[in-house]
């Protein structure tokens, strides 16, 4: 998404004045484009390299996502996080290759393919940062633990998804054997009831809409079950709509309009209306051919569909049946990861213009509309789950290495509001027309600010520096992944 680096000169061969001027202009265009990106502009390394503060007068303090309390269980990956009051419900599942062996180990001992836990969230606890850069620091005394584990249960089957109802206090897990297991949070010693909704096919995703449990499975079925009686209500297989080899990958329920959005591995999103108690097909959205990894909806009725390193934004019609007439309007596409990292989780922060994205390298990127403004590296494994606790405004991050971390978003959303607004207009005019298959680079003829009247040279550093995050925001605790910012 940036102009290419100027070509290097050949040793012992001189370069004429035109070549020098051309190289200087290309360097200025590159650094100018870098400075227009909020995530890079907030990097203290970048600002020091250009002496940015003194030349522009726009002195700002770097922003970062604050890593708060954490807990970890390296045996299982996190597949579900929910909060209700001062209690967190977490679901872990065995994501290793051994989990595919199924019942082989039951000859010696019972299978332990996951766990379901309740945690007490302590309030009013100060947040500290780890003094050590090692992974062990994240679970040491330098970082506050999540809280007391008040209940835990080992699961003999894989849990692929979970959902919690804040009105009825029921908790649902979609299992690998096709069963929906429902617990009452106030008495989790035994399941309240079980629903065999998908035969023996694994449940892909589960959600709760009012008193209805919505689930999808690898059998290609969409099922609606009663949250009060535990009985199947309606639904069926979508065999006629699925292409050969197409399976469901994720699901999201838009509570306001009672619409269900189902993503597939062929880059399609099926839209169903469940307001009448029976799924009614409305429309299909296409994301080229990339698998859809995650779907979320914002408070202002926008749909975010994450696939590969891209996100498509659609307007959700407020009136029922509009999708049948002209389809949902695609507002724009934008690329979250500039280094090709995949987006595996996305979540729109309620009552704001912020959206959180979890990437395959274990980093979280916070975007204000389509502009990345914060980033933080949380884990060496991909991020599976993002959950926002609305009462206290905390973003919880669940990763594939079993870690649950508290992510505190700074109260100041943007720096240099006029400058960022100007960048947003330029980005939207360029990125909104970008095809997911053919990202369009920024123009090298863009205007050059006065601060770069003399073209500085790029600094080449060691190629062994590993860039672990797609966004290069300042992070004093993770110096090791920032070193390659100007590497050629």
C-alpha cells in the first residue's frame, strides 16, 4: 500500500544530478506516505528518525494498547469468552494435532479435550506492565492475574463455540459431536439440558437471540432451538445453496434486525431473517474466494466481514426485506494487515467508531473507522476471540496458546485531530475503491509536507529483526519486534 523503495545505485558507478533528484523525490514520497499512516506516525522510532516533533510542532505522546490482567492454560486454545457482571466464562479446546485422534486415549484415561471455567473479575485493581520481555513475564507476578477461578470442568468433547445470554443467564457451548450443551451460570455443576441439533457433525458456531439458540454445523444446517425448553424449533440443511466443498466457518447475529450472517470457506455470506421463528433466506454476499474468518456488526448498523487480510464494510438496511430487492450496499474495502497477516477475529466496539481486529501473528489492531490507530502484540499464536465487556470498557483477547489477556484501550482515540481527519479523507478516496484482489498503492505524486523539504535517507538495519505486528505503534515492552521499521 506504499510506493516502492527507490532503486539502489551500482557500486563504483556514479549517478548524475537527475538521478539524485529522482531518488530524493522518491524517498520524500515514501516517507510522506508513511507519515500519513496514524499507526506509523505514532511510532517514536519514526518520529525520532525524522525529528518529527521539532519540525512540525505537532508534539504528541505515542499511544499503545495497555496489557492488563491475564491468565493462561497452554494445554488448550481459547474458543470462547463471555462476561456477566463480575464473572467471566471462558471455554478452552484442545487445538493440537492429538485432538484429531478422538477416543483413542479413552482406553487409558478419559478424554480431556477442553475445559469450561468461571473466573471472578476483580474490580478497581491497578494495572502494571511486565518488566521482562519474555513470555513468562506475562504470567508472572508483574502482571496481575485475571482473578479467582471459581469453577472449572473438564470437557470430554471439543467445544468449538460458545454464547451467553445476559437476560436468562444461560450459557451454551457448541460441541464437536453435534450437541449443544446448555448450563445455568448460577448452578454450573451439571448441564441444564442438551440439544442434538446437528446429528454427529461438529457445531461450527452458536449464538443466542432473545429466547432462541441459533447454531450452524459442518452438516450444512442452520438450526433454531428454544432456550427455555431445549427443543428444536425450526431450521434445516442449506444443501441447495452450498457449492461443492463449501462449509460454514463463522456466524454473527444482528440483534436489532434479527438477521443471521453466516460465513463460508468459499468467501460467501448468507443472510437469514429469524424474526418469525423460521429462517427466511434474504441475500448472499460474495468476498471473492477467500474464506470468511469473522463477522461483526457495529452500533450504527454496519456489517464488517473479515477475510484474509481484508475487511469489507456493508450497510445493514433497517427495513425488513430490503436485501431481496437490491442487496446490501458495500461501503468500502480496507486492508487491516499491510504485511499479509490474516484477520481471524473482529469486533465492533459498542457506541463508538472503533473496531478491533485480531491477527494471525497474535497482535490486536484497533481501527477508527478504516484507519489503524493502535496496535499491540499479545501472543505468538493467532487470536481466536475478542470480547468487549461493556460495563467497564475492557477488551478481552483470547489466543490459540490458551492465554486470556485484558486489553485497555486508551481514552484518547486520535492524535492531531485535524491531521488525522485530512488523512481519513485521502484514505477513503483511495481505499474505498480498492479491489480485494488488487490493492492500489498510494500515488507517488501526492503532496509533500514542508517538513520533508530535504529528503532524509533510510536507515538499513539487521534483516534478522522479526516484525511481529502488522501495525508499528510504539510499544515500550516489545522492543524486539520494532527494530525492522526501516529495514530494506
